[in-house]
C-alpha cells in the first residue's frame, strides 16, 4: 500500500530494475482505466493487457537502470501527475547511453492508497546535430 | 470560456486546423504548469514557450485535418484526462496518410472554466510488417 504518489513511483521503477512482475502489478490501479504507452508500442489498457505485456518485458531480464529526473509535479485532489525525464542505462552496455525519454506518470488515490493509473512515455528529441539513435527495445 | 473539457478540446483542434494562434493560446491554461510535448520535439513548458513554439508551427500554415478518435475519458474533480488517437491528413497530400498519433490531453477547471493543462503525444507503432514511415513535421 502506497501512502504517497512518490512511494508508488519508486516502486514502479524498482520493479522495472528488479524485473519483478508482481511488484509491477501491485503498483498499477486494478481497473480498466489503467493504461500504459511505451515508445513505439501499442497502447496497453486494463490489468490483463498490462500483465501480459509487462510479463514479456520483464522476462527478457531488461537489466536496466533508470535514473529519473523530475520536471514537474501537479497534484490536485486524488490525482497526481508527474512529468519526468528518464535516463536509461543497460547493464550490458554501460557506455552506450540511450537517448532520454519523457514520461508522464499519473497516480490516483483510492481505498488502497496511491496507485499508478497512467504511464506514458515518448522519446525525447536527439541533441542538435546528432543522428537519431536507436531506441531501447526497438 | 469553456464550460466543459470537451469544449476546450474542440477549440484546440479547431485552432490547429485554422492555424489560429490566439485561439490556441486561449485554450491553454495561463500557468507555468502548462506543458506540451509534440512527437520528437523538446518539451514546452509555460505560456511563453507555448506561444513561441505554436507561433512557429501555425505560421507554417499546417493545413492539416485532425480526426480525433476517443479512447478514454477519466474525469475526477477539477481534472479531466482524455486519451485519443489522432489521424492527421495534410491538405496538400490527401492520399498520403500519416501514421496515427496517440495523444493525452489533460484539462483543469479554474475560475475561467476548463483549459488545457497538458498535451502530450507520441507516434503510434506502424502496422505489422510496414516500414516505419516519416512523421509529419519531422
């Protein structure tokens, strides 16, 4: 049970790094309104689609480290919106940085505390002059 | 003044199609929390950055038509989150459809009615087997 949106967010990124599907699913709100968009992937909506997709992703043993740089928190009532920039490092390729990713995480407070309602991310633009590099995960 | 989030959304897409900067700025909440992410562009934050970027985009006379397919509305208190798929047609190239774009629009109710707080979008994946096509605007 997450007492704050930040607690839920910490658990989300911990689950990504630990490839822990059950922790990941515990972070998500258990409702058809939950949705997730990863770069260049189809939109995932609802607990069944989320579990299926994250099961596949986390089985690949991503072994990534995600450093989260906070851009903005907007909290209002029972919703909290967090805009961040994610910097991803892949364990097998520590010297090959991936381009940063913008992510928006929306949390909602329910009877069971704060849960993740929406995770959306999109590639940030490459630095000026750089060729567009490949994205992690295709 | 927009009485509903849908009114604000209609005005947003009308402003894109009409290349009307003043209507566009009237849709946005006039606060540093307003932010906008267009595909592969830097994040825009606050009224000054929004006006500057949209001024450039709308001066190019985009002449696009945007068909909005609603995926989900989440309304809670003074926030409304709308997840949509945008299909864009460029007037000069009516037979060359662009790949769809996922967009998330977040509206907030203030003293002046509902205004757009966040617009984020990200390319949807290409259909299976298709080569990744170019994105509009870059």
